[in-house]
């Protein structure tokens, strides 16, 4: 079976380096928010081209803390997409703000500016822009949109590790970028981890208080924060895994290029290719097909695993039926949810695996 992820197939030298990192932390006797976290924050912020990184417990908390650090909460509206991990919207709700869903563009599955414009109200304070599947697109337009409307741009970078456009890296375009290092992400920890990246020193300072009960200096709590600290073992292992990230990303791009040219089936469509190579890190390789479920069953018969990102748009989730949205509706998100399919695209795939996926996809003849 060709799997969506295969951590057990990772290079032995990477595994050894991670074990060495664990040993380093155990030997240090310091386990939460210490030198390893500080070092990894510095490294990751540097890789993103920003001044500050604040390590937190996970990607969802990174978004919630970003909103709270920007004073966005009850009474404020935040525009985002229904085609995302539920965590994006949950983070907005947890911050006490009101999510407003705009539709996507059909050819990229990314948030549509035109739809976002219809969602603006006097309450709007921010856009949480999700770089879905690993794509960074039209960032100039988003920066202009946010500036013109006097609102903050928050980037959900959970799927776009170091994707860049015109040399600028995901997370450096807006007020703050929120990264997840959940195991399956392009840079994943063997556990939960996340980080905010920003150029704003005051915001970074506030975020580092918020992640630790709202504590400013020891035992002083000027505001009510949360417990979302990054631990030393995850940070130390992430620092080792970061050394492999560019090679792994390169492999994802090779797989994507092979799929783009190799997949030729009239029943299947592909998303728009990136404008520059650097602007897509292929966290997921997504195709669309009217008979998606039949295609998925066919692939499984051919020993190819696949997943759907995402089968249920946020506004169809039970707690979100009444959620605010574009008055023109969210038809393109609904269409995408019904037709999208993610193919295996991870760095441990062999050339043979790639060809087997292509053959399996091309041999689909319809239900
Ligand atoms: C994974 C993911 C998140 C949440 O990250 P966690 O670390 O699981 O909390 C948020 N947004 C998107 C787009 C994601 O893919």
C-alpha cells in the first residue's frame, strides 16, 4: 500500500539525530520553555525572514494567541475560508471573535478576495488567510485588501512551511503567521507543536505572556492567558528535522511535477500550477473528480491510499450551521468538498511509488 505518510521510512540518520536530541534534553534536566525552545524559535523565525518566533503548543493555539495578541475578540469579525482544517475556525471562536466565511476560488481552492470583499462589515478586524495545500498566492492583493480595509492579515501557515512568493516566506506577509508542527505537516514534530512568527516585537512579547497563563514576569498575571507552552523535547527534535526540510520539500515538488504531467484522465482535473516553483510546498497534492468516491475506491483497490481535504466545509459542521458567510453563498467550497481528493505526496515515496500512483489514477475508467 502506498501511504499518505510514512514516518517509519524516514532516513536512519534523521532518526538517530532525533534520539540524540532527546538525550540532550534529558541530560539538561530542563523540559519546558528553555534553551532548546529559544534556539528553535530563533531558527524558525530566521527561516521565515522575520524577527520573532513564539513557540506554542500547536497550530490552533498559534492562531488563537495571534488574534488575542492583536486585541481581536468578542464583537469582532474575522474573515476566513470554509475549506480548511476545523482548527482555523475553532481558533477564531476560542478567541471569542465571530468567524465570517468567504468562498474559495475554484481553480486554487484558496480564499477568494472577491468573496471576502462581500464579507467586510464595520466589525471586521482581520482575515485569517489559509495557505491551503502549501500554496502562497496573490499576497500583494491580500496586503492591499487588508490595508484598504484597515484590518489585520493573519496567515495560517500550517500547510505552507517556507513556501515563498517573490522571495518572501509564508508568515512574513501579514501581522503574524501561525505555524503548526503537527506530525503530518511538512515540518512535523513527533507530537504537537506550533509557533507564531512576527516582526512586531510588542506582539511577540504579548504572545509569549499569553502562552504561559498571561504571566509577564514570574507569578505576575496582568491578563488571563492560556497554557500553550512548547516543550524542549519537541523543539530539540524539530531543530534536527528542520535540517532536512529543504530536501524533503524538493522531493514533494518532484512528486508534484511527475503527477502534473503524468496524470492524464478526462474524468480528473488538477488545480492551477503555482506561479513560481517556490510558491508551493505541496503539503498535499489535490485533484478533483466528479465521481470522487468511486475514484477513491478504485485507488484503494490499486493499493493507493488517499484522503479528502476536506469532505465537509466548515458551514456544514454541526456547531457551525448558523455561521456568518458571504451573502452570495459558498457554492464553490461545497463543490470542492464534494470532488477533491488528496494523493500520496510525501518525501519517502520512491520513483516507483510515484509511477504506481499515476498508473492507478490514469486507469480509472468511471463508475
Ligand atoms: C493542521 C492545521 C491547523 C491546526 O494545527 P494543529 O497543530 O493541529 O492545532 C490549522 N490550520 C490548518 C490549515 C491546518 O492544516
